[in-house]
C-alpha cells in the first residue's frame, strides 16, 4: 500500500525535474562562461580589492547572462527548422518540441527587460552597452548570421561589448591591447566553430546554417591560422606594452601558457574534429582547462607581486 502511494509521488517528482531541466537547457547556462570577459576590466585594471567595484562587475556579468539567454531563445525560435538538421541541436527544447515557442518568447522578453533594468541600476553606460548588444544579437539572429565572415565578426563584436561593459560598469578604462586580444581570440574560436560545423554536418551543413555555403575547410584553415598567430602576437605585445601590467615585464611569463592553450585548441580542432562548442570543450578537456587555470594563477601572482 505504501509502495503504491510512493510510486506516483516519485513519478511526479521525476516529471517535474524533466520540466525544469528543459527550461534550464533553453537558457543555455553553459554559454554563460563567455560572460567572464566582463570581469577583464576588474582583473586587469587591478581594482579587485574594491568591494563596490567587485559587486558592480558581478552585477554586469549577471545582466549579460540574462540578456544573452534572451538572445539564445530568440535565435532558437528563429532556427527551429534548421536546428532539426543538426545532430546535437535537434535535441534543444524548441527544436524537439519540449517547450512551446510562445512560452519561450515570453520568457525571453522577461529576461531582456530584467537585464536592462538591472544594468540601469548599476550604470547608465552599462545599460547602453546592454541595449547595443541586444540589438546586435537580434540583427545577428534575423539576418547577419547568414552573411559569410560578417557572422563571425558579429560574434567577436559581442565579446568586445562584454569587455567594454565591464570597464564602464566600474569606471575603469580597459587596455586597447586587451580589447584587440579579445576580438582576435573570438574570431579564432568562431572560425574554428564554423570549420567543425562543415566537417561534422557535411552535405547538410547548408541546411543548418546559410553562411556555411560561403565557407570551405581550406578558406577557414587560412582564417584560423591568421587569427591564431595574430592573437598570440597581440597578447605578447600586451604583456610588455600595456599600462595596466607591471613595469618589470613579469607578465611575459604567461605568453608560453597562452601559446600552449592555442596549440592545444588547434590540436582538438584538427586532431579530434572538435571545436563546435568552445564553451563545452573548455570544461571537458583537462589540458586546456589546466592551462587556463595556470594562466589565471600566474596573472594573479604577477599582479600581486607587481
């Protein structure tokens, strides 16, 4: 008798978890790792000992998490049919039919509104950047993602806006070299992602993403080589020319770590046919994650001793 009563309760609880899970997946929380770029101004501006600036930076990250999730919802709503041609994206809540489109759009609108209001409480300039970011991502979802090369540059612009927003939120200027590194790294990751999509999807690639019609693996190889080398060079220049780094040039010890991380990522793209989801690969590949953690520790030590 007890088992008969407990079974329905367990089943209801399991169904409730499934419902919650599909809504969480709709928000794509794994992608929130990208918003860590917002903290660049706090760290490299060396003001992390100011509690007010720390809270403002974290608030800016939170605002970007909300607005980025709203953008993902809009993108998924517009790409329902195309996502169904992708071996992984077909399992997304909207593409699989787990969530109704109207309900998703209502949630997206609520997230965007909350993000704008919250950012306005931190800084009007942050709210302005959030607005520009939202408009840019909307244009990307509706049209720009279909334009060859421009699609990846828009993604890079999104990362640049994150970095700028982090500085505006706390009133700290961000190094132009660091902004250049951010854009180049985003371009590198974006072109690697496009290459992975072509290699993985093959004949159905154009059905999934219109811009893939203009790419070939050979063209993308050139783009990847150029952006990878430019990223490494720009970062090396940053370590001994930026005003925010210690004058003893100790920051240069982090260059080999960045070089290893880039080479490791290239190995994963070409040696293991990965790179379709950089934010996931970051946490699944131990050597890559270890390099990033080591880099973060080295930067902290250099700044602390400097």
